[in-house]
C-alpha cells in the first residue's frame, strides 16, 4: 500500500496569507483611510457601509494574524497540536483549515 501524499501545510498557509493580504490591499491602506463622498445624500448608508468595510478589514487582519501564528508554529515545530488538549489535530482538519488552533473536539467547545 502506498503512503498517503504529504500535504504541504506551509504552502497552504502561504497561499492563504497572500490571499488575505490581497483582500486587505483592495480595501486600501487600513479601513480608516477609506474615503466616501461627504455630499452623498444618504449619509446613514455611507456610515453603514463604512462600518461593514471596517468590520471586514478587522476580520481579515485577525485571520491574517492567525495564519502568521500558524507559520510560526510550523517553523517552531509545534504546528498541528491542539492548543487546548495538546493532542494532534487531524490532517484532514489541517488541510481544510491550515491555521486552526484546535482539534475538532476542542473547537466544538469554544
């Protein structure tokens, strides 16, 4: 029986990092610098849209930080270990969510 193919988690994490950085770049250099036309008739819509963009940018930055932490763990040799119970995280879970910090059992408790 042949060995299962080895997943390159570093490549998955690096790809996710590039995607997140590209999405953040599309939003501009920080969501606070986004400009909106002050003469736009519906200022409540502008405020709502600004809030949505800022929330999206914050979530993207948070996810990017998780990816960077996972890359650090990979370099340090602790990647793939659940932060809660210390057990190995299933390879299928790591492939689907390379930056995950918890095994499936512990994730369901958080």
